[in-house]
C-alpha cells in the first residue's frame, strides 16, 4: 500500500509551528523592507541564509520544455511571491526524508538515484513560488484574510496554497496550516515581487484521495478510518484516483486547442485553461462520531461496514430513492451504503473560502466586508444517485453548514406587514419543522463543516481533493428533500461545471487591472466541461467580472457568441413535483442575442420550449447604446405598497417574466438588482419533474449576427409549493 513520504513531514512541521507559537518578545519592527533588488539578487545578498535554496534554483529548469533555469526566471520582470526556505528549513526536510528511509544520510549525498534527487529538488522549488505574471504578488498584508482561505493563483507546482493564522497571535502565519513563515524575515519587497523566509519547506503530499483512504482504512488515528472503509467498500478507488486529463495536456501543448478570439465587446482573448484537473470534496463524519454513534465498539478499528449498515437501517431514513437495496452489494448505486457514502462526495475540489462564495450579496462589499450578511447558499450534485447538497453561511450561522434550513425574515407569512413586518432576509433564530423521515429532531439546523486541521491530519494537501470533517450524520433524508422543495433553489451556473472550480477558474479574485481580464475560453473540439456539449462555431467565454461592478450573481457570467448551439446537463430537482425552471438575465446591452430553448430528459431528443428567448428584452427593450423603448413586460420598480407590487409581479409572470431577486447588488453595494430595470428572470419551463434524475437544456441562436451575445448567470428551480402557495406568496429575495 503506497504512502507518500511527504506526509510524515506534517508531524515535524506541526512541531515547528508549535515552537514558533511559543516564542516571545520577537522584534518585528524592521521586517518590512523594500529593496531595489530582484528576488534572485536579494537571495544572493543573503547567501548565508539561502545558499541551499539558491543552488536548487540554479539547478532546476522552469519546465520540461524549457532550458531556462528558475534562477534566471526570478531575476526577470514579473510579480513573484517566493516562500524561500532557509538552509535550516531545507536541512529539517532532509532529516525527515532520512528518518523515513528515503535518504541513506540526511544530506544531498544521501539520494539513492538521480530521479529521486530531481524530484525533491522540484518539490522544494516549485512549491515555494507563486508566479503572478503581470498581475499580482503577495505581501502578508494582502494574503487571503479568512482562515484557510486559498490564494487565487496556485504555486508553480499547480497546487493551491492556503493561509492560516495563530488563534492567539495572528502575526504567526502558516501556509497550508503546517509551514510557518519567519516572524523576523518576511515581506521583503523587491522589484519583481515579495520574499518570505520559511521555517519549513512547503511540501504538500503527492498522494491522491485513493491513496489516503487505502492507508487510513487500516490506520487508527487518521480520523477518517470508518469513512475510508465505506469509500473502499463502494469501489470508489478508481474514481478518487483521477487527477489530470493527459489528452488535454497533449492537445494544449501541441496547440490543438487555441484561445478564443478577442471578445468583440470586452476586448479580451478567451484564454484556454492550461490544464484539466479532476478533483473531489469529501465531507466525512469523524471516527469520534462513529465511536459515539455505534454502541459496543471501544476501538474505531473494530467498526465494520456492516456495523454502519445496521446503524443506518435502524434510523429508517432511507427509501425515498425508488429501488433502494439493503444487501451487501455496496457498489450498487441504489444500495443503502452506496447512497449514504456517495452523498458525501462532490466531483470538484472546493477550497474552504469557496464552499460559500461571498462577493456582492446585499450588505456585503467584497474587499471590505469580512463578516457575512444575508444567507448565501450554493447547491451541488453529489456522486452516485443524482441528489443536491446545499452549502450555507450567514451572519447568524457563525460558520459554514450543509443542509441548513432556518426560517428567514422574508416579509411573508409570519414576517408580513400584517405580522412582525420584517423583511431583511436574516435568520430569525428558528428553524422549519421536520417534514418526513429525518436523522434527528434538529436536522434542519444543519451540519457544520469543521476545520480539517482540527484533526491534526495532513489532509488539506491531497493532490486531487480535500476532506472536511463533520460531527453529525449527513444523509439525504426525506426531510432534507422536502425542505429544499419548499424553498427556492437558486443555482449559479458555475456550480453545474465541476471543472470550473477544480481548475481555479470560478470566482477567481486575483487583481486584474482591466477588471474582466482573465477571461477564459472553452473549445468546441474537445469537451473540457463534462456537463456542457459545445457545438462547432460556438465561442464559449467565462468572464469573472472582478472589479467590473456588474449586477451578476457572485459577479461572474458565461458569455457565448457566434452561431452558438450548446447543451447543459442540469442537476436534479430535490423531490418529484411540478416545477418552474427560471433563468436570470441581464439584458442591458444591444449586443444581447436571441435563442431558442429546448428541454428534456434526453439530450438527443429535446422538444423546443416556447418562442425564442430575446435577451435584449428586460424592463425595457434596448436596441442601441443609450436608446431604449418600452418592452411591454410591465416592469415597475417596487413601492411601499406590497399589494400593488404583488399585482405588478402577477402581470409580469403572466407573460413569463419576473423582477430580479433582492439578494444582491453590484460589487460596490447600493440598491439591489431587483431595482435595475434591465435585470429580470424568465420562466422557461413549467412541468412535472422527477427527482434523482438529470434533465438537459439546450440554447441555440436564431440570429444570423455572429457577434451577438448569449448571457448566462444562474438557474432557479421553484416548486409549485413555492410559486403557487395559497397561504404565503413567494418572497422577493
């Protein structure tokens, strides 16, 4: 069973961090330094500290396809963030490798072959450098501010790095929670970036989730022994070993996939992603939970898959999936163990700061606000039987939760003008009543996602994913499905495309001087995004929208031009019933397009839905810049008269239009998008939909002008119980 030797470094490095946190009376007054040197010349001027690192830079090529050395790279123009390990840090790393048996002696002479030496050299060098290109380098003052938040730009080893700060002394900073930055020698500003001296070598594991679970399943003390046994029993090793699409690598390097041309409106090239990585996010009950849940087991190694199965059967919360089986064929997707286990796995790697994406929700200003305001939630399809998993955070939740269902002050029902008259969308302190089978009477309070480092397990640096501990049972119960059905489900389009998140594209907030720069493109000759089929002639752009002051959910959008034709596999509805599928539109430009919509359960046989959707039409119809005319939609801004406002809403709905939600504004605050006449929602589909089933939607241009744009931001699933509730009309949020 393979175990990465990098993992043992965690023990040593945690010890290092503890030592650092115990230091007192450290003089840090002179640590912020500006020099007119480059990164390389600064390191050379401090040879007594960095001589070993300098030698490695002079021996390491920039890539397998270049003869240039890293030392030359760091003497050139650019924006580099260099976590430079001191000689002592490198020696500590060699000592660790020696104790592991990788080296015959704790020095560079101890390698058994040149391949191992080259590999370790690249580990030290590539993991220590973030190359910000012409964009950004990081001083500690502009490190990601939230605990375990990741830099938007990965290091040169294509590994995301996160930042954590000591709970007692925030001046103590660690990378990936394990690798401490020197208190004395950091924030050295040079011509081409910043240098931070490291007290330990940054060396994240090269093992994949499949390797970890094979080890943890037989290793007490890992914290995830039981979950590892379940994942193995379900036969998920091969799935969880996926890391990189080598076909894409070859196509990219041989220029078989080319950047999209300059976008005619934004003036930017749609750059193709350099890599196509696969990733996973697992939410795992800890071994401590299982020891408390299953009676008669004194040791976690004594808990078997059969014990977990008996425990789950005793809860009597399964069966809402038609055909559920209870035998020992755990690799059957309908099996109770398989259903339980796969509901814990998302097929995309999501850093902690992206589990819930804060950007432009009402009351929150990105870059200024650090405390959540109104609730923000995302919905993801899990592995196995198609089901939705909800992530959630609000000011009142004081943390990120899974499947949390609080009662919100939404101006309706209990909070209508006739009653408490509250309409700020904050939690009121109460939760909805349980409806259907549930794990506990408090299931609607949700499950908090804990800090992975609390287990002291190096699981945040897994090559192809991340595992988050939870201390409550996560089950897709009848109650969970019913709660989702009885609330509006708003899904950012990015949630539907795992590759966008895994490859660091979605909501990338690095600083780009021209705002929408970092525009990405996706090809029509290779399926980069599994859930999207892009026909020839379709130019498929992703615009992050950072600093653009757009009125988009989370700021970003997909923008498709050309004689486009593309199909998206949609996530499932939470429960069978009558639904509306809505589509958010920002129609504020004459460049918008018109598309025919198709919808069905088979992407090869979808009937057309309604007449073509004109994206130029919002509250007004915009033909030319600055020239508008009435659209006939009947849009009017909200007043203080709820009865009148509801009547406006009814008139718009009668022709398939709705005002935008009240939940977000532009990046800089102000009025919500609901008050912007060019933002609306379209009711595209209204029909009975089955749970645990994927549907498809297709958009095809009906205009001959290839420069027209198709805008795509978010979908809404809204059950009849919400949009046609006789007791409580749908809220404005």
